[in-house]
C-alpha cells in the first residue's frame, strides 16, 4: 500500500463540499465527545455508588459480626446462668426452711420474753428480725429469678402494700420518703409486689447513701385505662450512661455486697403480672423507676358463669 495516498479522493471533492463534510464530521466528533464525557461521568457515579454499596456492605458485615458475637456471648452466659440457676434454686429452697424456723422462733421468743427485755435488747432483737427479713427477701429474689413466680392475685390498695413495706424497712433519718396520696388498687399478688417495692426502695436508699435525699412515690393513671402507673423517684447518685443498658442483666451489680438480682426479680414479678417496668436515670441527679401494673383481673367484667367457663377453657 506504500506510495498510495489514502486521501486521494479529496482532490476529487469540491472544496465547498469538503468544508461541509469536515464541519459535519467535527460536529459529530464533538457530540461523540460530549456523549463520551457523559458516559464517563455516569461511569464515575456508578463506580462511586458501587464503592458506597461496598462500604455499606462492609459496615453491615461488621455489625452482623458484632451481633453474632453478642448473641454467642449471651448464649454462653445463658447456659452459665441456667446451670447456676439450678444450683441456686436448690440452695435457696434449702435455706428457706431453717430461715422460717429462725423467723418463727424469734417471734415466739420475742412475745414470751418481751416483758423481761430492756430497750437495748429490744432494739437488738428488732435488728435481728430485720436481718432475717432481708435474708428472706434475698432468697425470694433468687427464687423469683430462677423460677417464674406463681401468683396469688387479688385486688389490693397500692398505698397499703407500701405502708407495710415502709413499716418493716429501716429508713435512714437522712432520707425523706413521700408516699403516694391516692388510694388506687391493683390486681396483684401482695407478697410479690412487696418484694418489688422492697427492692426498689432498697436500691433508692443505697443510691442516696449518707447524703440528704428524698424518695417520692406517686401513683397516676396510665395512658391505658386498665393500668396504674407507679413512679418511684430518688435523688440518689444515678447511673452512669454507659451502665444503663446493664441494669436488668442478672448478676449485674456495682455494689460490693450486691447480688445483682434485685431488678431482675422485680422485672420477672412485674412481667408475670402482665405489667411493665422501666428505669431512667441521670448520673449524679437521681433515678426514676416507672411501674405499670394492671388495675383489674381480666375476668373482672365477666359474670360468675362466664368466669367459670373461661377458667375451664384456660385449664384445658
Ligand atoms: N435507684 C438506683 N439508683 C442508682 N443505681 C441503681 C438504682 N437501682 C439500681 N441501680 C444500679 O443497678 C444495679 C443493679 O441493681 P439490682 O437491684 O439488680 O442489684 P443490686 O442492688 O446491686 O444487688 P441486690 O441483688 O442486692 O439488689 C445496682 O448495682 C446499681 O448500680
Ligand atoms: Mg438492689
């Protein structure tokens, strides 16, 4: 092919035509250049989007890996708790009997010897009774955690449960307690709700420590008319934000002598009642516990025949 002019035809095309041809070619090339630039831009955007999707996939993978790790840890923990639970349930159950003997004997002895005791001995005896009551509550906590409580429910006035609890507890003189003023009733197991209040008030007292402080207990209507809302608010030390997720975990405690079962036991009792418990806290300012408990039995609005029928259906 050497020696052949590839543009030989140019000589044969009139200049005017050639200019037109060239102009059209230049226009076509320009438009192709624009199209290429557009395609380039689209390609760059697609690459960018792909990169974002890849980053998101990586992030999701990390989140999933964390979740799997967390769930595995939870499972391992659950297994440990379950083994420990069996052992603790047996120990707690076995401790309950001798403790009842101590409690009953102490009461009988106290009645028989009351006349002969001086004030100091009476005070000491009261300390002994309170210590036994505390042990008994700890055991109830453990049992309440390891086996869901069976409830004996009736309608009870919240304020009267609270007044019984407060009478039995030792409230330090640096703490002012403001009990509720309204007489709402809840459909509950009296003793189990007592355990809830003892735990919540004990936590509040411990959170206030030696400072002057207060515990306010209020009762109000819930947004759902079937429930009552009970709020226990203390002016104690509060909970550091990084610990707030852990409070209902079994055995989580920040106290030297705590078992970390108080709130767990409260939750299990409240849940068994069909209620709800929530905690909010401001570190250094105080803690608020919100309880939501049912006002009435699910049978309250049925007549006696219907109640019996419903019970029969339920027991099948
Ligand atoms: N009112 C409160 N104010 C501040 N911190 C609280 C309060 N209630 C609970 N907490 C925190 O939650 C943790 C768990 O409470 P929980 O009652 O379950 O166990 P505990 O009090 O440590 O031990 P125990 O089993 O003897 O009750 C406490 O150790 C404490 O750090
Ligand atoms: Mg506690």
